[in-house]
C-alpha cells in the first residue's frame, strides 16, 4: 500500500494517522476478527474499537491474522464511562491492551465526557500520563462539546489530538468543526453513513450514479474531501473492501454543495453528549 492509496492526516502531536479506517461498533468479537483481517488485507491501516464494544479480543486476533507489521497499523480504542478517574483510567488501559494483545495503542480516547461525574479533568490528566508511559502514542476524546474541549485544555495545557463525534451529511457539525480547527483538534466522524439512513437518499443516489459509485462510497468520499477522518463500519469483507475503494474519484464543487444542503439541526441520530452518564 502507498500513501497515494491511503491519505493520512498529521495530528497536533506530529503523529500521522490514516484518514480512512475501519470501525467495529456493534460487531461481535468473532466477526470483528474476520473484518479486521479483511480490512488490513484490502489496504486499510487504521482500526477503531472501544472497551464497551466487547470486541477488542477479536480485533487483536484480526490484527495478528493479517500479518501486517504492527508499526504500520494505527489502532484506536476508548475508555468507557465507568472507568473515569486516574486509577481506573490506568487500569482500563492495561485491560484493553491485554484484550488486544498489544503493548501500546496508537490512539486512546475518552469515549464520552460524562460531565456530571466531576472526573473529566482528572481523567484527561491520566490520559496524558499514559502517553508518558508509552501505552498510548496519542490521546484524544470522543463526543466532546466545545465547552468540554476548552475545559480540559485550560486546566492541563494539553490539547486532544482529535475529537471523534457523530458526523454525517444530515448532521455536519459546522460550529464544532470551526472551533476544533481553531484549537488544532482533528475531527473524526462516527456513524459516517448515518447508520445506513443516508444510503437511500435521492441526492446521494444521483451523485453515486454520476460517478459510477455506490451511495456509501460517495458519502465516504464526502468525508475525505471535507478533511474529516472517517471510520465506516462493516463486518462483511466484501463491504469492507468496497468502502475502501474510494481513492479513484473526487467529488466536484456541485456535489459538495448538494450534500451540504442535506445538513439539518435535527439530524442527530445518537445521544446528546450532555445526557450521557
């Protein structure tokens, strides 16, 4: 695989991350092993999992089965809500590494801010500690609001490398993206296909026919052309490969404008971060 086939972004700590990766949310562990192996053989070099997904063991098995050198694969996992606080964060990292069968992860994220816990700053400082210990090469956050980002940065002086949030054509998060650009925090999209709800959209369908691509490929290309990191989920090897076959076309200005008009203030599918405990 060459960099021309897989675009990379440079995070604010200087590390490079593939812009397109495989997500395995709601994929059972055994299926995750198959999907990860298929993804790596197809050219993916980024895998995104989480402790709460219950499939870190399968992800680790898939990594080993593919035979790709560890140094070439960017592995992300996440800290769950019941593990906030310094000591629990450090233990949770060790537990995730054991399940994955790895010495380190490339990126460790706080999965949700859980603002009412009062442990957010302590937890973020523990994340930074994990970088010093070499167990995480980079650290970031997920589902953080603007106020959450500012809080941890003001107290610690350390910016997250990225914030992984719900983002798709019907929920484009322009205000958050603008602030993250100002802060130097990359944006990563979860549920990038709108959990499948966008695949039948007539605007997406027309653009797909124009380019001879599938609706999913058009949406993934929109994320890439928008400068977003994107992790479409699939457990089917054929779909995994299809989702990666997006490097031979670009959307034009009219395509981008048409998709831009799909944005809606009511487009959120997942929970509001302020409500997650």
